[in-house]
C-alpha cells in the first residue's frame, strides 16, 4: 500500500475484492492476458510469471539452487514461494491442481 494513502482495513478489503471480481470475470487466457498487460508494468508481470514458474518447479521437486539456475529467481524469493506453497492460503495449490496436465 502506498504510504500517503489512508485506507481502512475494511476499505482495503473491498478494493481487493473488487480486483478479484475483475480477475475472475475474464473469460479465458486471452482476456486475462490483456487485463494483466493493462494492469501490470512489464516488470510486475514478469515477476508474476517468474513466481508461477517457481511454483511449478517446486511442485516437480527441483531443489532451490536448480530453480535459481533455470529461472534467475533469487533463492530468497524461491524460499518465500515455497513457504506459501506449503503453508499459505492455498491459492498456489488450487491453481496447480486446476492447471495440471496429466
């Protein structure tokens, strides 16, 4: 959150919910890609792409150092992603299950 913004927790929750509604309103990957391109800077979008790749590689059982070699993502960020994959809110796990190609 920006430091000059005085936002109550309730308002912040409403704003986050509105963003979530916009995201789930997209119909398919092409619409989501367009929204993300509008919503994020190229660097922000690349950070999201990198984290998702890290999630996939962690799920495959690759060690942190190998993931770092493959992606260039720092070991610290890989560790953070791994913590949320194991003990987060379940979003990574749900996304993995729904996108897994058998």
